[in-house]
């Protein structure tokens, strides 16, 4: 269950967020170098899925970067998190953080994502 106006689905007390973000990664390095750091990037993603910050992520098509849909308290929090991404920390990708206020959502989001 997602409560728009705050992302509250199964979160710990006090972990209900209002701000949502689209994080766009744009690769600056060859795919071979990106792939050599993919395991570390996946560990980063798993850490923030577990914390409840990341909601959806995946490769862009064509494969020149990636997209992460995230939730957090504020933009500064998400920008701090993104700096931990091995792709960003190693200078392999540029990042753009777009904040938006979710005002509507589909009731069947999980079913639409298969």
C-alpha cells in the first residue's frame, strides 16, 4: 500500500516521506568499465531498497545510463545517497536528481511492473 502525500508502505515509524525523485544516471565511461563496477552498484541499490528509499530502478534504453525512482525526506538526503553510488563516486556517470510531488498513482502498480 502506498499513501500518496507520503510513501508509507510497510515503513518503520517515522519513515513516511513526502518527496519523490527521479534519479537519472548518464554513463561517462565505456560499458566494459561500467560492467566491472556493476556488482558494487547492485549492492548500493540493494542497500537503499532495504531502507525503503528506492522504489524502482533499471537500465535506460539504449543502455547509456539508468533510472531510479526514489522517495526521501528532502532533495539533500537523496543527493547524499546518490554520491554513494559507485558509478558516481568513481566518476563513471553523471547524475541528475529531479524532485516531484506525486499526486496520483495507479492502484495496481505491482501488477503493471511485470
